[in-house]
């Protein structure tokens, strides 16, 4: 399917009706390949959606906050690998030239990093490379570049049997989801190669932080501050991984499970004792009537 042709209002409104039928048990949000107008179409059928335009009371495009979290996570990895979190002079192979990748590139370039950029849409990659004084490379060449950091910001499964032998980087830290094709196998192989890997669902959590902030009553500065803490979370994971001699994806899962257990019983959305502000409060009160 071609996302540039197949994203119709009819399709998104149908999806919105489906989400609405779940009665708030699932709240959808903007993600890869989506735009604010798509979320606006969904919103026309259900209130259980985030990432709607700011003019409609939402947070708009979450990618700036996602990208900032990825940037801070990459800096944390640099701190672990090199003793300094500065990206000045570091070489970065950036896979993707979409919203998250572009904002990340601007942060990294501003700090003095040298970027090599690839995207299946060459015109987008070329435009971004020109903007940040980077170098355009072909999509199938991005894996084998001799760089400090590989930053996947496109689709998942890019760390796989075919690409593993090509990596010459010290760090893999990017915004794409599910980048380990076979998590247990490829996570361990990265350890064996001495490559620091920032778990995807941690380093790209800025997007979720942003849309969750919309439900609480959106404040961009607060969301950026929370996304900035991804730096500390990544460092904690890297240190835990080293201490227990386990891959970072295993370390992140264990720390997450520990945190969930420590929080204990949490009031659910439908609890009569729940108190919510912002759009979450509106959703909750409307649903209770």
C-alpha cells in the first residue's frame, strides 16, 4: 500500500467508529506515516484519540517531542561509550528523513555532528541532507557505514540476519519501533559485537509522553522536560545491563517490570475514584453520563 494514496477520510472515519466502539478501553494516537489531518478525521467519529491539531485542543504532531527524546537517549549512549555525551564531531548514519528523523538531525547537527542520511524517498533525504549539511547515501548503504552512531528512524526489523554483519558503529539509538528482528537473537549479537543498543520503546517514548500529556491537559514544556529524562533512563538501563551482564533489551524489560510491581495497584480509567484533568477528564465524565 502507498500511504500517500491510501489514507482517505473514509478509511480514518471508519477506524474512528471502531475505536469509539471500544468505549475508551483503547485510545489511539498519531504514529508513523500519520498526519494531524488524519487524526482530525478520526476525532470526527470518536473522542478517544490524541495527536489532534492544537486548534482543536490537542497537542498536534508528537514528533518534535519524540525526536528530542531520541536525541537525549543518543547522548546518554555517547556518555556511556565515550565518557562524554557531546555529539560534536560524532558521525551518525541516519535511516529515515521523516518528521522524527528530521528533527533529530537538526538537534544533532546543531551540536556539531556529521550526518549521513538515507530514505526510500530520495528527495526527502536529499532535502534534509542539504539543510543540515549532511551527506546523502543510498538506503542499502546506510548499514555498512563506518560511523559512531546508527540511528534508525524508519520502519522496524532493520537489525536482522542480513544487516548484522554490516554494522561498524559503536551505538545504535533511534526512533524506529521493533528494530530487533528477532529480539533475543539479535539483541545478544549486538552485545557480542560490542555495540551499545538503546531499547526502542525507551528511547522513542517521547511520542507517548506527548500524547499522554494531551490527556492530562497539554503543556509542551512539561512534555519536553519529561522526554529529556529519557537520558537518565537510558543510562540506568545501560548500567544495569553492564552490571548484570545481560543485553540492554532484557535490562529494560526487567527494570520496567520492577517499576510496575513497585507502583502496585493502579486505579483504572473506569474506577469511580479516578480523577482526571484535561481531555482525559472530559472523556471520562462524558463516558460516565
